[in-house]
């Protein structure tokens, strides 16, 4: 490997002292990723709640008989719960 002497190839020989710093950086990156996933789940929950309210309002507007509203909304909520699980 005489041709690689003095070349700009990065060294992959990490010292044992560098490994704890690499692990700490990786843990910080994963913690930040978890936080972003939590933010995304919160936003999706708010959007789905707004859609549920809009669906209920629209159903009340188009229902032929008021007695059909409660069972239809109950079925919609049940289907939403199965979709979350």
C-alpha cells in the first residue's frame, strides 16, 4: 500500500477514546428524531380531530332523519379507532 501514503483518504482506525463520543452523538441524534416523530404524531392527531368535527357537522347537515345521526357517528368513531390500532 505504498501508493496511499500521503494521500487524502480518511482514516477508519478510530481510537478507543473516540467511541464514547460517537455513541453520545448517535444518542443525541436519535433523541432529536424521537422528538420530531412526537411532533408529527401530535399534528396528525389535531388534523384527524378537525376532520372528525367536520364530518359530524356535514353529516348533521345532510341527514334525512335526525335518528340516523347517532349510529352513523358511532360507527365512524369505531372505524377511526380500529384505524389507529
